[in-house]
C-alpha cells in the first residue's frame, strides 16, 4: 500500500437519525481526514480517527471500564480484535487489501458488565491513494490537457493550479471519476504555473500529487533584429573596433544580430570572440558562412536548423531556423551581403542574386513561417538601376523601414563612407526585409560612432519585429466544479504573462 501521510479526523456536529435509544452520526473530517459513520449509545461518541502511515487509531469518549474493539473489512474476521481499558485502539497494519476495500468496519463494546453492550458501531472511509505525478499531454496559449493513472475506488479528482511549487492554489477544479483526464481552456497566454491532482473518495481527500510545471505559449513575441556591416578586413584596426562594435550591440538591446564582412577563418575568430556572450548572452548560429554571421540570445531562442547557400558570383547567404521560446513558433533569419558596385552590370548581378535568394529562402521556409532577411544589399529604391526590390517584392518581402509603425533615424544614409559625419539623404543600402508573417512596430538606425571614434563604414540598423504564436487552441474543456478555497489559505492570483523587454 502506498504511504499514507498523517490524517486526523475530529468529531464535529453530526446528524441524528435514530432517535433516543441511539444515534447514527456521519462525520466528515475535512481536508486530509477519513470520513466515518457511527451508531452511538448515549454518553458515547467517537472523537477522532488518526491515520499515520500504515496505522489507524480510534479514540472515543465513554464511561466503561473495559472495551472490546474490532476493526476490519469484515468484523467476522477482523484485522484487530483487542480489549482495552483506555478509550483508544490502534490497528498497526493497513495493508493493500484494506486499501482496495476503501472502507473499514469498527465495533466498540462495553464489556465491563456481565453482558457486553455495543456502544459504537460504524464504517470508516479511508483516504484514497496518492495520485502518481500527472503528465502534460498538450499545452496551448489558452490551456492544457492533463492525464494521470487512475486510482481505485474514488468518486472524484481535484485538479489544483498554483503559481509556484509551494504556493497556495488560485483554483481547484473537481471532476467526476472514473475520468482521469482534465482539459482547461481558461489559462492565460505566456504564463507559468504548476498543476497537481488528488483523489477524492466519498468526500475524503487524498494527498496532492507531485506538481507538474506548465508554460503556456505567448500569443505573440517581440524582439529586436539588427544588421551591421562591420568591415572587418577592408577597414583597419578591427581588433579594437570589434570590441567596441560588440559593446554597441549589447547597449542597443539586440536579440538577434546579423553581421556582414565579419571575416574569414582567421579574422572570423576575432568576430566570434568579440560578439559572443556579454550581458545579452549571444551565441553564434551554426551552419553559416564565413563573413556573414548570425548571433542570437539563447535565453530567448533555440536553433533548430541552419546552413548557407550560394546566390552566385562568390556570394553566400547564412540562414538559421530559430524557435521562439515564448510562442514556441519557428522563424527563419538570414544574413545577406550582395555584390557591390553602381554600374548596370553590377545591378544585373545583384538582380540575379536577389532572384536566387528569394527562390532559396522560400524553399527553406515552411508554409506560413515568418522570414527575416537582414544585411547589406548594396542597393535601394533610391537607385534607378535597382533590380533587387522587384524580386523581393514579388517573393513576398517588404522593407521593414517602409512598413514600420515608427521609425528613428530613417533620414540618415546607412553607408557613411567611414566619415564621422553622416549624410542625411535617406540613402539606404542596408535593409531588413520581412514577409507577411512579421509585423514591425519600430525601425531604427544607429550612428556609427562610439566614444567619438568611427566603428565601421556602415551604420547599424535594427527592427523591432513581432511574430504571432501558434493559432492552435484548446477547446472542449472538462466539466468541473470550481471549489471554494479555504478562507484560511493565502490565495494566490492567477499568473500574468510576462511583458516584452527588448526595445532596440
């Protein structure tokens, strides 16, 4: 028999149904106690039923000098048959057979006189076994599906929700047995909590199970994506510049950072060392191409896939599929650097590269999956010979600066020519393109200085993007009764969703 924790049942006001000669009293011990019925004689009453591990102890009030006590599933073959002068008796072994029976009979007789007289006779309903740790079968933004192994001979189950392992519940739902599954659609998106289950036998409460933690996905997630050409090899002094660049990225509250001209095998090690870690906890995405890197915050995202592909003319694109931990939704981000040059031949090369980029990335992206293309495209709408925007537009992409709810610094040129003084004609060669699965609340361009020193020949740009979570929802909740919480309990409130923290 599983371990029974201590239960104490104390006599409370009962209901007399037999009249003067005797009374049958139904006693409910409340939470954690046995329930018992007793046929009593005047001046005799059962005062408590204690269950401690595998022992059961009865105590009563009475006037006899000596008692005979029998306890068992059957009084013809009792588990305990003893005499005592004290108004108490203990059954030392509650075995598996007793547990399966769910009830015990007891009879207490006054044997002080020559003729024995039954003074107390009744039934004890034992607390049910403790439910094994339940299993989460499904969790969505609005609820969950929970299942557990059934407990024998129970009438109900209570399902308790709390904000912590050791906090009081904010809700307890009671369902009818034999159902050992619970479905709720009443949880809030983006919350963390704990759920427990206990068995109930004719109003007698078992112990709660071990808690199971749940995290409901958020309905949407917002995070900052940046793009920066750091000019690791064509510009001098990268060893010191890389550290200052990385510090600027950290200060700008980036969550995902795409880098261009980040260096080959040798210089790339400098880039990786400078931009990894920090307060934002950046890690570099695996599978990418040298010179084009993607860094992301491991606290917020998990990489599921990644790699690189060629767009021709010695240019490759790095991509990564990331799982957003808040919404449990995947999206694709890519670091792009198309060929430079301002003549018609270079325009044609970039047009070809853009065509191959759109074809490849759309074959990688799953149906409806958000996609973000960030980097140095070496062109913009301002250039008459541009052939990139047409391919991207037909491929379902929009420039984030053009669809952002709010912009900051959009009048600056993103290519600063390595000068401390930025030009302000709105000439952007650096872009963050998004597909229809992405909303852009904010677009921002940063200056390229730190401590008065020029960090690179491009300005860093960033977009605060929003992606929606999985549209799947829990429905058809279980029929249940919400129990009133004990007034002595400190009742917690239901968990609230966390607020987005990243503002680029």
